[in-house]
């Protein structure tokens, strides 16, 4: 069994950069995505065809893929594993530009600060109102109220980083 992280954009849209793949040793079939050894490097490509001469590998994103069109056929013995499981990660999720991210963080932290201050200032009415809404007993409601305040304060500190 092999576990690898996808590097590069050659397998988009099937495999995004950062995805984690798990492969097992088995005979590849046409259409399988494989981990193969090519020129001392490991590559993740799709098997397009198999014949007596070897396997023809291609990337799912041909415009950004270096594959058998460049290095030719590979031998079946160069296939290290056939990918069976893929774990997509948040490695390449949209990230706002630094400037917009900074402003969003400042706005969110300002709002969170206001919520925390309002809750501290109005704690005498917050807990009874929460008790009325939850109907779990005053002690339980107090614990939940304190947990809400702590969560907001912890969220505030993470927003300021």
C-alpha cells in the first residue's frame, strides 16, 4: 500500500493539488489512475492504453501534464500502485487576498468584540433569557452561557491572528 500527496495540476479536475491518494499493488487496467516511477520520479497519471510494448500514461489536464506524450511508454513493472482511495483536502481552497482577508478579519473581530462586551454587560439578562429558551435548569443554562462566552473569546483571539 502506498500513500502519496498529489503535487501539481496535471490531474485536474480528478485530483487537485494536495489531495491524498492511497494505492495498492495490483495489475493496472485502462482508465486506472496509477502511481508510477518515471525517470527516477514518481508520477500520478491515468492509464490510457496498454499493449505489449507498455503502458501509455496521460494526465487528466493535458495542457499542464508531462506524460507519455513526452517520456513515452512505461513498463508495467514501473507501476508502483493503482489508486483506490482519494482524500480531498482543503489544500487549495479559495483564500482571499491578504488585503481583503485583513479587512474581513478586522470586521469579524470587531463584531465579535461587540458581542462579547454586550454579553458581559448584559449577563444579568442573558442567562435568564437563555434559561427561558433552553428550559434545562438554571445551572445548565449558566454553564451553556459561560461556554458561549468562552467560545466567543477564543474565536476572537483566533480572528486577531
